[in-house]
C-alpha cells in the first residue's frame, strides 16, 4: 500500500518534470539541479557560478529550495540575480510541481541558465526529477570519503560531482584517490571537479563546464 | 489527501514509539537518538561515547540506520559492542517500527544504554519519534552557522546539541557566539557540548552527560 502510493507520487512527479523540461527546452534554458548535504557549500557554489557566468555574458536565474527560511535566496539575490525562494513546508526535497509553480516568477525568455538549489539532503532529492538537464552533486571533503557507499543513488545519478572545500583536506582523513576510484566504479561517466570556493582552486574548470551546458542547449 | 496520509503515518509511528519506550523503561534502558547531516561525525561520536561508557562500566548496544550499507555498524562492531544495522531501503529516516523490528536482535536485559544512530539527514528524522529518551543532534562547524534557520524543527527539538569538529573552526567563518545565541532563542533548555573527536576536547563533559542519562533512568 505504502509502496503503491510512493510509486504514484513518483509517476506524477515524473510527468510534471517532463512538462517542465519541455518548457525549458522551448525557451532554450539549460537547467542544473544542485544537490548535497546541508552545509556542503551549495549556495556559495551558486554565487561563484553566477560570477563565472557574468564574466561570460550568460544570463541566469536561481530557484532556491529550503524547508523554512529564505537565507540562501537572500544571499544570492544580493548578487543581483533573480532568486526565487521555494519553501517546501517541511518536505525534505523539491518536487517537479514546486518548480512548475516557481516558474511563474521567472521570465524564461531572458535567461539561458536556471540553477535549482535543492534542499540539503543526500536521500530524497535524488528520487525526484525536476525537469533538469543535469544533476550536479556537491560533496565537501569534511563530510568524509565514505558517503558514496551510504547514499549510492545520489552518487550514481550525478552528471557532475563537485568535491568542495579542498582547502580543508589537510585537516581530514579524506582519501582522494580511493574516493575517485569508488565514484568511477559507481558512475563511470560522471564529471569530477575538485574545488575550493575560498581559494578559487578548480573554479575556472567548473565555470567552463557550466558554460558548455548552456552552449550545448543553445546548439540544439 | 497527501497530508492526511502523512498524519496517519505519523500517528501510527507515535503509537509504536510509545510501545518501544515502554519496553525500554521496563528493562531500565536509556535511549539516545543521534541525528545530524551526513558526515557531521555521528559514527565517530558513537565510538567515543562507547569508550567513555566502557570506562564507567556501562553496557550498551547500538542500532545503526543507513539507506543501503553497513559501513557504520561495521566500524562500531570493531569496538566490541553489539551493533545492529537497519537498512531503510531508501527511506531517509528511521521509524519506530524499524526500531521495534531491530530490537529482536538486542538483549535489553543486559544493557543500560541504547544508542540509535539515525540516517544522515536534518529533516525527516526530527519528525519520527522512535521511543527514545533524548534526542541528540550533532552539527559540525564545517557545515556553517546558518543551519538552525534552515532546519528549525531539528534544532528546536534537540535535548542535547553536540557542536563537533571544533578543531577545524579556524578554517571556517563559523560565528560561535552568534550561533549559540540563535540556538538558545529557539531552544532555551538544550544542553550544548563543543567537542572535537580528533583532539578529545569536550568529550569528558559529553561522556558525563550521557552517563547521567543512564543514572537518571536507573533511578526511576
């Protein structure tokens, strides 16, 4: 019974996600869904990404999912981009319908990139498609290198994996070589970026990857 | 419709949690439910806690919740205590029924303390009572000081808050005084512990608090 209900919820979600995806495509908007644990650095990476897109003349907007506050959307809006806050009312993930409703507040005709910052959670966000082109997962090295075994769905479905807070690795026992091997066994096609939003390490390559997503969408 | 189902699920959960609590009380077992983000250090704190209880002659067991692996239970079992792994099969939290089933494998008559390590998630674990005496929340300073605004239920319901990885605070912009003020505004009765499982800072006070929970249960 419970399983049946969950299946229905996911099927309905997928249908709405497909409608969102069609709308994004129609408007030539590339969409990235950022997912991570709480505190892995999603909002800071969003800000670094929008700076990198500004340098390249790429217009973007951000949809920010949170349980209860608008802390993240406020931080992003300070940087002069449209930032839509969606409060999930207790739910631990964004779903496609929340995105559909949020799109009323975004003018898709003037942007080329939409970044969705999901709720901080390594479990349910991986199950709910939103209509995005690519799933971007962040892991900070301070969380430990054992996370792929514990949250396999998220790690195996990511199109890009940003390994963040590399400036702090010296204070941890994170085994980067072992970690990379684990990831590539689970998800051989994933693009990996090792970055620090404090020192700027790796952000150039990351910005280039994001810009490429926009170019690919526009080429279609 | 969806809300009604959720309400039913939570009511059923609460009834089973009360049954679990009665069973714990009958056997004189104090029960702590450890919750945090992925990678905040729950498993390491469990290991430090069991070492502290061993020094005091307090027998304990651990129930470990995870989506898919037994990484954590394996680490704990290496330290010579009973560690029961519960795989939630994708669910982002433990519920009271999973604990009830797990109890078949724990001899409650020979332990005084049961530690439940919940799934790494700051959202849903706060909603599902398990029958515990106290809710213990961990936050690592590397996650940032803005988390209470974003996950208010977890922070307002915690009986104890362990602020972990204090050895790394120098590499972060975590504002401890501001953070403490925020917490005490939300949850004036919470007990706070500032610790490092690497340097050992704060672990003596933490161990004493846990031992006191056991003593209080035994005095009832």
